[in-house]
C-alpha cells in the first residue's frame, strides 16, 4: 500500500493511475469512501469504465483482491433518493451490495458484477421475475422528473412543450407525425380514466446496460432514475427488448403475474408497450437528428432484429446517427402496431374496464415473495 505524503491522497500503486484516472476534484471524496468502507486509502488496481463524455464516472477497483465498482455521480440529481432506492434494492438481493454511499460527495462503492452472457431466452423469465420482486419493495420516493414513457401521461406545460417541439421539428413526414400524435392522444385518454397502479420502479431498463447477469443470478444496477411509477412501464420497456411473439408474451407476463394474464392486464401491458415505442421514437429522433429531417431512405433493421442485436450489445446509442436509427426502429414498429386490430381491441378493453388493480389483485400473493434471481 502506498503511503500518502502529507496533504496528498494517493489512490493507486502506479503513479500514472493516481495522476489522471480519478478526477483530481474527487480524490479526497474517493479516499474517504475507501477508508470508511475498507479501512484503506488506496487500491490494488483500477480500470476506467466510464461510457462516454457526460456520463457518470465509473471505475472497477480492486481492494485486497476483491473487485468493486466506484461510481462518481457527475450529473445533477437527488442523490439521497438515488442511494436510498439503491440500498433498498441491495438489501432485497436485487442490486449489488452497497459498501459505501455518500450523498454529499455523490460517490458510491458497490460489489462489482462480472457480467456473463445473458441469452434472451433466459432473460424472458428472469427479467419479469426480478421486476415482480422490485415492484413488491417498500415505496420509493417521488422524483422531480420523469424520463420514462409515462412522462407522456403527465399533463402540463413540460409535456405540451415536448409535443410541440416534436410536431414542428420536421423529423418525420407530416402525415406520420399526425398519425402518431392522434393515436397517442387515444392512449392518453384511455389512461386518464384508470386508477394508477404505482409501484417502486427502476425506470431505466429500455437498454440492457442496467440488467446484469453473473452466470447464475440477475442484478439490476443504476437506480438513478428510480421512483414510484406505473408498474407497466418497467414491464413494457424491458419486454420491448425481449418479447417478439405472442407465446413469448405469455411466458413473460405469466412469470410476472404468477398466473396467465387476464384480458385487462394483457391490454394495459400492450398499450404501455405502444406508449414506450412512441416515447423513445420521439425522444431519440429529436436527440439524433441534430435539427435536420431524418433520412427516411436509409434502410434500418426490422425492430426484432435491431433489439436482438441491442440486447447482445452489438449496437449502442453512443452517437447521433445510432440515436436516430433507434428512434426510427421504434417508429416503424409502433406505426405497424397502431394499424393492427389488437391496438383497437386493447383500447376498448382498457377504456371499458376501469377497475383498480392493486398490487394484491395484480400479482398473486403467494408469488410476491418468490426469489427471482436464482
């Protein structure tokens, strides 16, 4: 262990690492975390895992031969809510064990998950089982933001501005924009008559990065966006990566509900999937377009093919072009779905069945405590 000189916190054996891996302004906070968690002020090894500029900083560190994840949260956000949700999930065995967390310093140290390949056929059962367990946790705190598809159900000036920006951005042909917004309004109207079915939710499962498999169990990571949300939001966005056929949908929903879904549950799930397609189409077309119309002549993968590659981490959303492509594949899929009889039937079922589905009604009581991770 390197002994620091007075007034200096040395975080690695190799001088080059200590000089530029961890930002200078975070060295003191990271040193405090190591000291409180492990009684040391250095580590055996460090590897920078930060995804891209603007992302929260993440490092794989090794202390006394064991790997951990050191995360420095550089983005604005409520760290008290974030770390509270993370701790609750970790205590339930759904997230990696928390070794240290400081909301003031915006730093956490958790067990490191060595990710193994996670076949979609395996995830089809494990992911909804994990979501069932998450949604049975004690209520999460309210967040001052919503970056999930249920944002489209929250009436107010922020939503109005978002929709107007999309309408006037000329990202899609006018008739496509009008079709999307018209059918979105029908979904929003159907949902407006429903009692909310809120549950503690992860809210950032539209991409596979936050669903890790170590070869034997599943872990949900990064609770930055966690708050109480419609339980169907988590369920739908994860399904949009994993579910491709009616048979797969039945397997997925039965694993979540503990019994075959009834017509109301299946319809509400289906409508939330369409709302998710709409949200990610609008959001990522905006993010990827850089203010220019989207090139509709460029061929894109079929949705199921894209998501298969996305789940396998063969594609990411790192640049403007990939974001635009991601928005387009969601738009192409939802445009197809909106023209199918099932969409109109789901609207009818949900609009005519406004009964409240409490967690006890929605999920069989004997299923809630079942361990989903093994």
